[in-house]
């Protein structure tokens, strides 16, 4: 049975102000989503009063593929060249441009982005780990996560001609250091 949809409100015309609906959902029990104001509207978090400190985040993920594809990448036999070399550059570039991709992220002066790959021969997979660092007022989790995701997408793009069934899996924050919330390490 088709789902019923509700019509959205028309966009305000020139000169009219858009009204915000009050927040109708309760706050999360362990805190609140910082990217929403008291009225429920999205906003960029004000970090102006925070001290600039060293911030580090590590993110990881993997791409699983056919054994032949895995061997081609490992042996650098792909017709497009060094797949992981290109994916490394893509991950670094993506980390640097995170604020252009994620609407409410602050642009950060990254001091370091490192990208490592690990072959898992038994699972026919390649793991990625991206470490992002800054001296700033907000964390670099999104930069590390964006770098890991785009690095894996680049592997897919370069190898899709021979293996469209590749799967990107388990993209996650592995570790975060610095800032008010302290140290986080994934279980």
C-alpha cells in the first residue's frame, strides 16, 4: 500500500519570513543535539569561547570485493594504475574539504591527515584508517570520517569496471582525542 505524504509548506515569497515550527520531539536523554537551537532550527555551533587545543580523530572502514579484484589492487595490476595511491590522495583531499560537504561543519586548518590501508586476504577486503589532526576549537571527527568514506569510494570508482558488487562497510569513528568531551575509543 502506498504511503501517504503530507504536502510541504510553500516556500516564502520575496519579503515574507519563514516561520519555524516549535520542536516537537523530546531531547535525547543523555544530552541534546548541538546543531539545533532551542526552537529546533539547524545552526552552526558557536565555538568562539572555546580554547584552541590539539584535536585528533581516527576513522576507519573497509571495502569487500571479489578475490580477483583484491589481487589486482594488491599486485598493482589495475589498468587505471595505483588504486590505493589515488585513494590516499582522495581521502586527504576530502578531509580538507569536509566543511564544503557537511553543511554545519566548521572549516578547520588541518595540521595533519594520514591515510593507511591494510589488506585482509581472508575476507578479500581492504581496510582504511584516516587520522586527522588540528589545533582548533572543535574536533576533527567529521574530517576523519569524510576522508575514510571518500577513500573507499575512490577504490570503488577505480575498480567498478571489473567488480560492481564491492561493498563499503563499517565506516566509523575509531578514536577521538582532545576537547571538552575527552578521549573516546570505539569498543
